[in-house]
């Protein structure tokens, strides 16, 4: 049946094209003499290719639906479907899966990046409470959005079969609700956090060297790094670019009340998919480095303080700055007053 | 197994919108939800032509393919249905659908759209009871051995519904009767059927060579 | 609403079905929702309140057979009812007219059983507020007031405006009600619909009705639509028309100022200037005569006066026609050729042809065209006049008009005596009911009453200028949409001058809200046609029986019950119902039909007994889709619906007349001749048919109408039974109540009404041969001198009527655009009913005016801009611009179904609570103007002038 319908379609389109040619040929000699009235009288015309072009563009037709903005033929829908289902979706799987695989292999082969020296026990304030709160909020939202987003993209292949319809219905509805309501919050906090950390993430010359040495993996020397090393800066700027695209495209999708067309939504969806999958992929790296991959990194974001040794090893320039401005690094317990700490920490 | 399809004969469609209200009558969709719509091209011009559009129950349905919740399914009759309990109102089916068939009761901030609604070919949908089925999806005429009300009530029999083979037979017969230069899509000067014997052979001419056996 | 699946009581118990109670409950809910929903901007659309879905039910299904009430096509419907609720509507595939098909209106018919936007209780306006009344109180108060008006101003001061939405029995009772009240001031929408057709066509060949049938159009080889747009107005008719096109290769020719949806299906579309129909037809005839395409044999044998037409047509050579109509010679020739070469062909016209000051000329011109081509009395030919409302044909036949009693008997003493005999009421008693004084030389009892088109003037004119005792003081709007009438602002003024307004309708109607009154308005809720039973006459003259689908909703009552209540209150309840049994407080519908059968000999409404109609209704499936004849079964050989004339008594068993004037069949089998209505000769020329008669006729030539004396001369008198002889003595075929004369004539193969020629010349009309006359409001001042309108008439249907004094003034500079109007498929008539159905209202939410793109650019108007359309008489409407090539550059079009907004001001808050339609809009007729047909007082809606301006904000 499929083929028959297709045939009919093709026949019609072919017919329309042929007819256009015939009409063009037959009209050509007569048009110069045609009177408007006469032409109207004789013209029992046909819908021609131009009309179909108009229709594709959403013009030249009327619809019984009141103030309908739905076009008659949505040709871009199929393109969107192909791109989404045949490219983005598998590419995302490959990217995320590939990253996971790389990280696992890396961990198994290289293992944790331990501190080269003994901890001194002296703690340096690296992240204030507000920053940590921001980070963890954004991180939580990110993970929630990532998981729900992944569920929206891939969940149907897995969970419906495992858990059954009722559970799946709730799960996917929950995913959508979380995703749609957490998304805008994430967007706002992301901008706040980007603004807050903009200064320390401005590129510096030594960052190039850092890259050359692969963040310390090439050669046996630790490259120079300020408060944020070049790797962190990359993550920052990725969030500031791709991350913002994720947010913007997400908002377009989340608030379909500004007269977006279906084309707009398809574009937004594709952008959102591609950018968020990139972000997720890279985020895996970030998470790895921040947890399993680097000794002492997680405790920094957990407690706010890092060991002097850690600071020296990973952020030597920053360490120097802190030392200079404070004279001596803190030896006491972490101060309770965060504001004091902030004041003490030069950026 | 039947493959249910709609076919709108644009030569016959007069844009009376009977199909639109017949659908309302059968399914009682909310104000603003029209599962079927009539679209007119070149309105007011000699080439004006109208066509009634709803869900086409595609063989390879884009809505099914893009649905994040997998709420769509195809019946044995080739009817594309969806489970409103699973639908989350994400709107993807609408982005993908070539015909603008999926509709949502609302479109608000945070992607709140409510459950998608579309033509069911008057085949209802998944539900525990008939009451629930009617409430959620509207009529299940297929179960009663009837066809969709829009086609059954079409004022000029332009809108055909039923097994694809049957409706294409009907359409083919019409095309042969009225002559065609363009596959029967639109009004051109009628091809004058030549020869005195042709009129008697119209049904013969409507014979579909693709069919192995011919039914009366 | 949810149906209780396990009902504790049987449906309908206690007279108040489950449905009724639930609907009452629902209405409370709905009104609450309505108040909360508020109002949405200028579009005046309002989404249906919270979902009110009919619940699925397993209760036993009762299937009722009814007929769609939206237009005259007469589509059959299967209504499925469960526990008193109309739960489903199934297509009637076996119905011989529509085969299950419906347009938007028919396909949403079931909402009649669900929409709560109804007038729910009797109400009256007290200090500008609607107050609920009980029925008896309402009847008492209205009756007292009406009797007071009668005392003070005479019976003619009260106007009984009836409806084409009544079934036949109700329409007949309404006429009877007015008659027994003592006035001819009664009318219905036929006046503003096809009155010019009825007058023009009946005066041409005998009967004023569609000659063939919709099904018969399948046999046409050419179909000329002029002023008709069936795709929107009669969509199901298109099923037959497109079959003719496909199977018969029929030429579809659409002549219309507007490129309609019918034009989109045509082989040939011709755009003509509104109001130039006669010139157009003469232009076609010019080519037909020029090329000798006329049917000379037919004209010789069956047509009178074609030579006079020839000389008139000679004045319309191609260049003249092009100047008047805007259609060039090539197009004229082309159409003339197509209709000549493709015979049999038919002509179809509707409001586009009739609603003109020259309407009667137009309709006669169309007839003459068909006569010249010999297209009459043949299958596939004819004058296929598509009537408007579902029962406008029936209501017309049953005399719900100011100029006749039922059956076109007229208002002469003989007519009154005929009907008083049928009614079993003393003639003298009726005579005493009337104002005994003469006005303008005639008695009110025998003079045409004021028409529905002119009730406004009946109120506003000085008493001295009206040919009755006083102006109108009280109006009954019994199923009438006032917004379908022209001259809105003056109508409003008239309403404010009345002493009493009574609206009887399922809906409040625009009359309830557009008046500026604070008192003296009563609203009585009438039941719809699905809440009662009775017969309805479709456009093809076929009578169809409707089952009652549901009980009357809310506190509504069927119209005939309300009429009976009024008659009782007004003191003639006994005379009103002498021949009827009363059940449940209502006259029994079948008894009313039997009374109709007893008196309607003129048009053959005598054979359609309730029993026969019900048998037809039960056997839809036995009728052939092409011929409409029953093939076998219990009513073998009958034509569906016994299309009138169905001669003789029911026992005589006449099958009905499917095609009028078809000589190929014996009269007994549905054949017919042209009626000998106009005498046997005129100016010494024979008017009877020349050497032809219908098949099987024992008189092989023309003959006059049958009388008792004629039977005796022919030697057929003894074919009558003794009883028939007694009744027939001194009578003719119209007045012999036994039906014997008709029977004997038919048994000898003759038509009871004679065998004559059709006439092209109607010597009793102002223009014996139709003439082109410019519209009163014409943009072509240069043509006025040559084609002027008539002189003013001092008293016509009791009122002064203006022609020349309006046309004298040149409005064309200030109002350069021609304004015309028409229908939308979703709505019907004034639209109050259909705009109260959410399924339909959703599809057309805004009133609009169609403007040509070039004109729009000239005026600086863009699509969807709000514009003011000003009429030359000061009326104006604020509507949305639809820029479309459907209309020509100098023409604007507005649909006339909207109401509830008046000159920019919303009347929404004036509706009784919960009764406001979903969609309101400006009424097109607020901007339309004066102008009435010289024969019938048809209003001019299709051709006036206007100015369009962009509305500021």
C-alpha cells in the first residue's frame, strides 16, 4: 500500500509538472492578446508548481482552523526527524559512550593523578561557600537535566520494556517536568556562575604552554597555571558558549508562546540536542578529573579548601599569589566566616 | 489485513467543512481542537482547490519515530494511535508530522501543552473501559464495523476512508470516468473520451493491473 | 455530563426524562462557566466552557429518523438516542437524497441536543433586565396586551411573523392563527428568500417551485448557476452536480459577481456586475436566437409570447450587454454555445437572483431562457430553484404569507369560504374577526397584508399612509432572524416604537438584543424541530416525515403548542382546533396534516397522508438514487416524499410528481403539462398547448383546467361516484373536496389543471416582458436614464414603496463600491442558531468583508485590518477586512449570518444569561439599504453601494 500511495503522489506531482509545461506552452502564444475577462473565463486552471512552492512556505492557502499557523505540508519535519534520529541520536550515544570508554581506559591505564609530594596539611581557601553552593546547585541541575534529557532521547529504548507502561509513563512525565522547570533555573544560575568566574578564566599566555604539555601529562613537569588552569578555562568557555546555546535553545523550546514556528522549534531542538550532548560528553571529563582523576580536587569543591601541596602542583601561579598576598598560608583550621576568607583570597 | 487510509478527492472537495464538524460530532474534541481541517489552495482564483487533511496514518509515521515516550502504536489495520497516558505533550510529533495533525489543548510556558490529540481514524485508543476510551479519544467506530464519521458524512463523497486498495479502486474509477490529464488532481479541461464504445468500458479501464485478482 | 449506566428508572418516566434534568443541571454549570470566562476582545469569540463531553453509554439505543433542519436539500439523519439523550448521529446511507452526506451544519446536527446556548425559560424585559416567567403567566400577559392592542388599534395592529423553520403543520397553523385572529399581517422568510421566484415562475408556467429535483440534476448535460452557490448554501446538492459533471461530462457554468467555491468546481466562470441578470440572460438569448439554437418546436407547441421576447432581446447586442454586465462578447457566446450544445440543461438560481428590486424580472428571464432551449419538462432540464430554509417551500405552499391563504388560494371571498369550510368554522364568524372598514378601496380581509420585508415601515409610517387602521403596534417574531433584513438602524428605531415585542424562538435572536427597549419585550422558548414531529417539504417538493428525537429541552415548548396556548388565550382555541385531537396540550400533528390534505387541492398536498409519509420514511432504502422512485417494497412505484402535486386523495395513490411538466409520463405516473392558469387566450392568441399533451392523455391537444361542467361536456361525469358527484357539482379541480374531478381527469390521462403554454409575457406584471432596470443604488449613473427603475408606488402591500425617488440621487461618488452579501457554509440565516453551536462557531469566529486586493491597495487596507463599511443610508459596520480575489475590484462582499454587534457596539451583555451565541459579529444588513421588488416586496440585499474606510484602532 505504501508504494501505491507513493505512486499516486508521484503521479500527481509529475502530472502537475507536466501540466505546467503544457499550460505554459499553450498559453504562450495567446497571452499577448488575452483580455483579463476572457482569460478569467477560460482559465479553469490548475494548482501549479508555484502554488506548491507557496504552500511549502506556508502561504497561499486558507484553513478551517481559526488563525491556524500550521502549514499544509511540513517538509522540514522529515528532515528534522532524519537529523535527530539518524544523526544526533546515534552521535550522542557514540560521543558519550566513547568518552566513558576513554575515561575508563584512561583510569585503568594511567590511574589517578596523585599528588607528587606529601600534603603539608596547610589548607588554602579555594572555593567560598557561595561558590560551592552555586557549583553544586548547577552541577545537580546539570545532572538532573542531563539524565532527564537522556531519558527523553533514549529512555524509550530501555525503561518501558524493563518497568512497564505505568512506571514508564510516570518516569517520562517526571523527566519532562523536571527538564522543563529545572532548565530555566539552570540557565539563570549558569549565567551567574559564569559571571562570577569570568575573571579567573580569562585566557593567559601560559595557558598555551599548559596545552602543549597536555596539562602535565607530557613531560614530567607541571605546567604553569593560575587559579584556573587552561583545562578549566576550556570548560568555562565551553559553558559560556555551547552552554549558553543549550540554554537559549532550551528556552525557545520551553516557552512556545512567542509565535515560534515549527521550523524554529526544529532548529532549536537540533541545536539543543547537539550542544547538550557535547556538553554532557565534556562534562564527563570534568567530572572524572574533579573526582576520580585528580587527588584532592573533589575535596576542594567539597570543603572549599585545598592542600598547599595540591595548590602548588596544580595552580602554582595562584599559589604564589596567595602566598604573596597573605605572607604565609593559613595554618589554622578553616575559618568559619566565609567573607573573611573571600577577602583573603585574591583572584 | 486491511491497511486503513484516507484519500481526499480534490475534484470533489467543495470545502463545506462537513468532515470537520462530523469529527467533532463523533469525537467531541474541545473548542480549538480540529482533528480534521480543510485547506484551500489558491483561494478565489480559477485554480482554487480544496483538500481535507487529518492524520494520514502513515506507514512510516514520523510522529512514532520521534516520540520520546513511545506512546504511538500501529494497529493491525494500519491505524496510528497513541496512548494519552504516556504522552507528555512535548510537541515533537507536531514538529515531525508533515500534515499538522497533532494538536494540543494548550500551549503555555514551560512547554505545558497537555496531552496530544489527533485523528484516531475513529478507532478510539488504549483504555480500560469504553467510557474511558470515549472520554479520552472519542469514538471507536472501527470496533463497531463503521468507518470514520468524517468520510461517511462527506457531502460530495470526496473524502474516502477505508482499506487502501478499496479506496484507490474507487478513486481510480472516478479518474477514468471523468478523464484525466494530471492524475486526477485538479480541474483541467476534461479529456474528451473518444470513440463511442469507451463509455461502456469505463469500468474496464478502471481495472487495476497491479491487482492479481479482480473483485466485482 | 455522565449517563448513569444503571438507570434506576426507565427513560422518560414522569414526563421529565433523565436528559432533561441533566440538561437543566448542566445549564447551571454552563452559565457559571460563562460568567467566569469573561469576554475576549473584538473577535467576540468565546471558547466553549469546560469540556462537556457526552458520556459513553451502553443503554439501549433508539434510532430516530429525522431530516436536517438547516437547508432545503432535505438530508436524512439517523439520530441515536439513549435514555432520552441524543448520543450519536449516524449517516443515512440509504436516504435517497443525501446518501448519508452532510455539510458542516448537517454533520453537527447532534449539537442541537447538547448546546446549552438556548433560550431556556419564558422571559420578559423589566427595566432593562431579563426576568424569568412561568409559561401561563407569560401567555396571560402577552395575550392581555395583544387583546388591548386589538381593542385600541384593530386586529391589523399585531403582526404575526412566522417561520420557514416550522414544519408544515406548524406553518399551516400559524397562518390559521393569523386568519382566525383577523389579519393578513403574517408572513415568513420566503418573502425575503424566493418570493420573486414563486411569483415569477408560477406566472410563467403554473407552479412556483423547483421543477426537477436534486437527484435529477445527475442527468443534466449543462448546469448554469446564476446567483447560486451550492457549495456553501446547499453543499449536499453538489454531490448530484459533481456526479453530472463526472458521469455525464456536464458543463458547469457559474455566473456570479463573486468567485465562489462553486465557481472553483466550474468549467466556466463568468463574473457579472450585481443587478445585471436580465441583461445577461438577454445577452445569452441574443446569441441563441442569432445562431438559431432555440428549440422551435417546443416554443411553438408549449410557449406563449416568445416573439415579444425576441424583440426585447434584439435590444441587447453584445456591446450593450458588455456595457451593462461587464461580460464580453466571447464569453457570452461561449456560454450560449455551451448551454445550447449540451441539452438537456438546467438553470439554478438562489438569492443572488431573487433578492433584487428587479427580482421577479430576473426569475422570469431565467425561465424564458430555459423555455427557449426547450429544457422544461425533461429529465436533466428545468428551473432548479434551490430553496433556502429547510421548510421554506412547505411554509410557502401552506400560505404563511400576507397575500394568500394556504395552497395559493389567495385572499378572495371564495378562498376564505374554501378554508372556512375546511376549518369547520363559519365564514361570517371569520369575517367578523377582521377590521370591517375599507382602506384604499379594499377590505383588510381581502387585501395583501404587510410583508416581513416591510414591517419596519409598517411600524414607522404614518397611519394615514398605511392601508389599514393603524401602524403596527405589536410584533411576534416567531422564528425569525431580524438581522437577515435590510436597513438595520431603521429597524432599531421601529423596535423602539412598538408597544409589544414577542420573540418565540429556541434562541433569543438579535431581535431580543438590538432593540433599545427596557420594557415590553417577551421571549418564549420554542422547541427545535428535533423536539417535535411533523412533515417538511424539501426544495424538490418532496415531503419528509421527521421523528421526534428528544424531548423539548429546558422549558421550551413546540411551536404548535404555543400557538394553541395563544389561540386559547385570545378566545378562539375551539375554532383553531376543531378538527384536531389534543394530546399533551398540543394539537396532534397527524390531524393537522389531515386537515392540510383536505384543503390543499391546488398544489396537490392532498395525497400525502401521514400514513403514506411515514411509510416513505420507514423505507428510505427502497428508493432509487437516480430516479427517486421506489423499486419494489411496500410503496412500490411511489416517488420519494410524494413530491407535490400528489393528486387526489391518499387512497387514489398518486405517486407524486418528480419532474414538473414532464409530458413523457402519464399524469397518473407523475407526468404533467404546463398549467392552464392564465385563461385560454390572450389578445386573441391561444394560450393552450398546441397539439401536444402528456403521455396517455385522451385529449391530444391543449385543454383548460377541469371543472364539473367540463367533465359533463367530455362525457366523463358519470365516472364519478354518486358521492363524488354530490361534492363536485358546480366545483372545479381546486374546490371539489372529494377529489373526484382530479381523479377522473387523471384517469383519462389529463392534468386536472389543464394543458397550456408557458408564458413569457406576464401581462399582469409591471414589466410584462422582463426588462433590465438599474438597481436603486447603482454605480452606473450613465445607464439610469436608459434603464430607469419604476415610479414610486403609493400603496403596495399596504405601504408606500419608493423607487424613482431613491434612484434619482447619485450616491456613487461618495459610495463607490458595490456591496453584495451571501452565505457561509457553517452558518445559516441570521445565524443565531448556528452561532450557538460550538462545533460550527469554532470554524467562523469573525465577521468580515471581502475586498479585492487592488481595491484594498487603493484604500490602504491590509488583510485582517479592521474597517468601517458605510452604507448610503447611514448604517455602518466595523468588520475585519479579508483581502481576496474572490470579488471584483469594485465589489465588496459580506456574509449576513452575524449579529450581536451593532455599529461597533457589542450587545453581548443584553443577552439573557447563558443564551449568548459563541460568536457575535456585525450584521451585514446594518449597512444595507432600501429597495423592494415591484411584485413581491422582496428586499434588495445583493446590490447596494458602500464606502470602506480603515478603522482607526
